[in-house]
C-alpha cells in the first residue's frame, strides 16, 4: 500500500515511526526540503559554471535561454537545492571566479536555521485614535482587557499610547506619557508582568524608561532605534527591542511607496539597525517586517510569503497584519469585518517562519494556532 504525504510533514516523527537511526534521520532530513534562491544579474560565465556544478551534485538552476551561448552578458538565476546540496555547492563555489565566491558567502548565510517559541502579542491602545476601535481602552477597562488577553493565551501584551496609522501625527511625549502612565501603573500594581511579558509600543525615551522601571521588558520601536536615547534606555534595562521596518514617516509613508526589491531593501535596513543595536549592547532583538508601514499590497504579500529570508539574521520575526487595510484591498471590508482575512495572513506567516504574531483578537488566534500545529504534527 502506498500513500502520498504532505512535504511539510514532520520528517523526524515519520522516521521515528519507521525506526530509523538518529544518524540516518539526520542524513535524510537534509534531503527532505527544497530551497529556492533567486540570484540577480549574474555574469553569463558564472551562470554556466553554476549550472554545471549544481547538476554534478543533483541540484539545478534555471537561467535565461541565451545563457549557454553567452548571447547576453548577465542573467538572473533560480537555484533549486536541498540542504545537503546547498552545503556542497557553497564549498564548490568558494574558489570560483565571476562573483561566485561572493554568491557562496551569501548562500552560506542561510545555512543556520534557528527555531523560536511561537508567541502571541495582544494589542492594547491607550488612545482614542487607533485605526481599530476594538483595541482602544483606558482606566479599569484596559486592566480588565489585559487580564482577559492573558487568560485567552497572550504571551506578550503590547501597550501603546499613540496611533501609528497612515497619516497620523505624533501627539508629543507628554501627551503620550499621560495616556500610558495609568496602564503601566496598573500593570505594575497588580504584578501582571509576572503572568505575561509586557511591551511598550513607543519611541519616547521618557515613556519607555518609566515602563521598563515597572516590569515591562520589551521596547517596540516603530522607528527601529532611530533615536540614540531610546537605544540607551533599552540597553540600560537589558530590554528586548523590536526593530520594525518603516519607509517614511507615519504622515507620508503611504504616499506612493516604491521598492526595486522590497525583500532586499528590508534586509539591508535590518542589517543596519541590528548593527546599531549591538553597538549599544542590545542583544535581544525581534525583527518586525512592518506590514502596512510604507508598503503597497504586493510588498506586504511578498514579505509574508518570503519570511524565511529574514531567518538568516538568527532572530525571531514578528508579523502584525491584524485587521489592516491590505485585507480591504484584497476583499473590500471594514476594519470590523477583517478577522477572517487576518487569521489567514497570520496562519501563512506562521507557515513561513514567523515567531511572534501581533494581534487584536487573542482568543481567536490562540485557537487558530493550536489547530494549525495539531494538523502539522499529525502523520
């Protein structure tokens, strides 16, 4: 009897059922997953060498039709390999000319794959102008909602005092402080930081220091440490920092945003901001691809689909598409009607390597995640 299995099945669990040795499982696992790499503007001789070397180890590469006769000087290339072949081609290219040595180094950055605990970050807005009214709370209602989110399965609670929706204008540090202070005080008084991690969605050094003194452990900075003072505060309290990619300011970020290659541009942004974080002694980092922050619909979709690219940095990746307008662009809907689209986007993000989901609807996401992982683990 023969049955076809999903190629995302738990490979180790299948081998364990058969009774394969640990060594045999490790060898087979390296052959069980295909990797796609898209290389741009390779020299034609490089493409031909790459084709020859990959075919010799059982891999392959797709190149332009005129590459073999060198009619064009350059060509893009789609490399298709499993992990074993990836290791082999990296070694083979190290001594090759025409830019292949550099390609080898770039491929090598994808070898190490770290896994992180999957976490839900619930959103609490202590302001009255956030784009989703269902996330706005103040006073006792905020405290009640936080406790409910923790009961529903939130691992992190993200408190914010200013709107960062497209077109929003910053209200100023003092106004922000007056909004978040009561929530921070309530969390501290009830010692809720012992039941979940707390994050402050802010780029205000004053607000962040106040929160970090009172049990908060995460700095969620949409400017990704643009302000050195924020970096100093985060370092002082050994806080985890969320580095979010954003193009432009909240006032203008959705005015005709454009990218030559959104994945590579976001990668370069992360590289620069990670380097800055480390200069300030910040080691605990989460990368947020910034859904809706200076991006077109196609940019948002490409980032979610290709999240694995950013795993090369070795940090958890956060996705926050909750009830955002990209859903309306796919299927017209009000903010209140976008929960199904949100769950779909976030399930795809989980599939593609997201470690943290920033959500308005914790209970529904907790159920989605439990069902998702139950399906994946069943053989």
